[in-house]
C-alpha cells in the first residue's frame, strides 16, 4: 500500500504540489485581503494589492517547489504578465459576485478556483515548459535537485 502511494505521488507530484501550493496561495490571498480591508475599506483596492502580493508568493512556490526550474527574470516577467490577465478575472469575478449579493468569502473562493485552473494551464504549458530540476525528496529539498534532471515523463537523465 505504501509503495502504491509512493508511485502515485511520484507520478502526480507536480499536480499535487501545484494544488497544495495553490491552496496556500489562496489562503495567503484571502488573509491579506481581509487584513487590508481593515485600513482600506474598499474591496477592489484590497483585492488588487492582495493579488499582487499573492502573485509574488505563487511565483516563488511554483518555480521552487512545483515546476522546479528556479527563479529568473524571464520566467518572472512571463509569470507576472500572465497574472495581469488573471487579476482581471479575479477582480471581475469578485465584483460580479459581490454585486449579486454573494458573501465576500464565497466570492473570493469562487473567483480563486477559476483563476487557479487558468493559471495552472498557462504555467505548465507556457511559462515553466522546460526541463525541471528534480529529486525524490518531498518538495524538492534534497541536495540531488541540483545535479539530476528529468524529462516530462519523469525519466532521470
């Protein structure tokens, strides 16, 4: 049973890591949004600032733990540029749901789900599409992550 779990984890590591860090990013975004509402008291301003801070957090986790490609200016520019489109969906979804009378928390989560799905597609296929640095330790924290690479199927090189 443990071997099966290890095989499944290894096979779907990237997707599981993206979902895990995606949830952390959403929680980070919501916490910052609510903290900013205290002094700002304007939904769209608080949401936009929280979104930018969340993008920085997401870039770090995606490049370090999910796609394991390290951070660089080119990938950061692509990542941030694509997220500019996402903020329109996030802000637009929040605005629409709030106008329809949905509670803030429900509105934030609903918009976040759509944004997470779109961001994964763009990150996987356009931004972090190269070879990843990889190892067999959880979260890529082992020392072998600097010396071994794998192709998209997980075959070690």
